C-alpha cells in the first residue's frame, strides 16, 4: 500500500544557522532512474548501510510514495543507470521546537 509524503522545503542562502553543521549527520547518495512529467520520479538511495528504491507520484505538498528495500547487489545493478542524475548530500538532524527535528540537507553534485 502506498504511503503519503508531506514535505516542506526551503532553500536558504548564505551560511546555515550557527551550530547546524555540528549536529549529527549522515551521508546520502541518491540517483534518479526516471523523472517524469507531473512530479513522478523513481530513485535509488544509499543511506546508513540501507539501500532503497522509491517511487513518488503526484505534485504539490502531499505526494504518494512507495519504497522497497534493496540488497546491496540490487542497488549496485541499478546505480549505473543513474549516471548524470545523481546527488550526494549530508543530512543534519537538528532538534527543533516541541520535540520536532529539522532535517538540513547540504547538497553536492555527484558527477560520476
């Protein structure tokens, strides 16, 4: 059964807030297999020793999302198909108000 993603994004210019980059972080490697009209996308992601294939559809702030765990071998077989459509990022987890967590992604472009 598909899940639903509710996501809010902001692009900040300049330096991140003081101390933000000192917060716990993890590296995420992400490659897109398809990016379609109408907001559809299929991607593979390597994060904290896990490998995930995700299909998202829809537009706006609420989108449908289905994720499937992959083996390392499956990820390695799909990864070459993402050449030219990859991003790498560090995700910093920053404690927010009322027990929330702010995820600050710092992007770099993987050209390999």
